[in-house]
C-alpha cells in the first residue's frame, strides 16, 4: 500500500508539472519564433519584410493546462487518504479491551486505513 501511495503522489505531481511545462513550452516556442523572425528580417541580403504578422505562431494552450492540473488533484487526494500503519501498532481491537474480554489481541502488519484529507 505504501508503494501505491507513492505511485499516486508521483502521478499527481507529474500532472501538475506537465501542466506548468505545457504553458512554459508554448511561451518559449512563441518567444523563440519571434526572436528568429526578428533575426531573419534584419539580414542585409534578405528582402526586408515590411509587414509582420500579428501572431505568426500558435496560441498558448491555456485550456489543457488547468485540465491537467485538475486531473492531478484526484491522485494526490487519493494518496493523502491512504494511511499506512507501521508494523505492530495496528490491531482490530485495542489491547486493553482484548485483555478485559479475554480475547487475543490480533496485530495486523501493514494495515491500511482510509482517512479524509483536510
């Protein structure tokens, strides 16, 4: 369960990171293209371009970025809701209750409990 928890955390962080990288990459490509167009239009042997296009590059993809970030919330919340109890500390009944009732205290190793993240 601990591996599943960390896998979900990595997946959620990956979604958040990919949404930020997507926007940063589009802005970088637009700036790089703008820089290349300025470099080629100023060469002495080339024809001077009188009119520049207002947006010769593709728009920044703003819509998929929040969708990826929203998709990243789900695995992070699932990962935060899984609590792995250390070996030897979990039991179905408390040891004091088990001793009063005359039952054996059953300790579960690597027990899993679900909690709601705050």
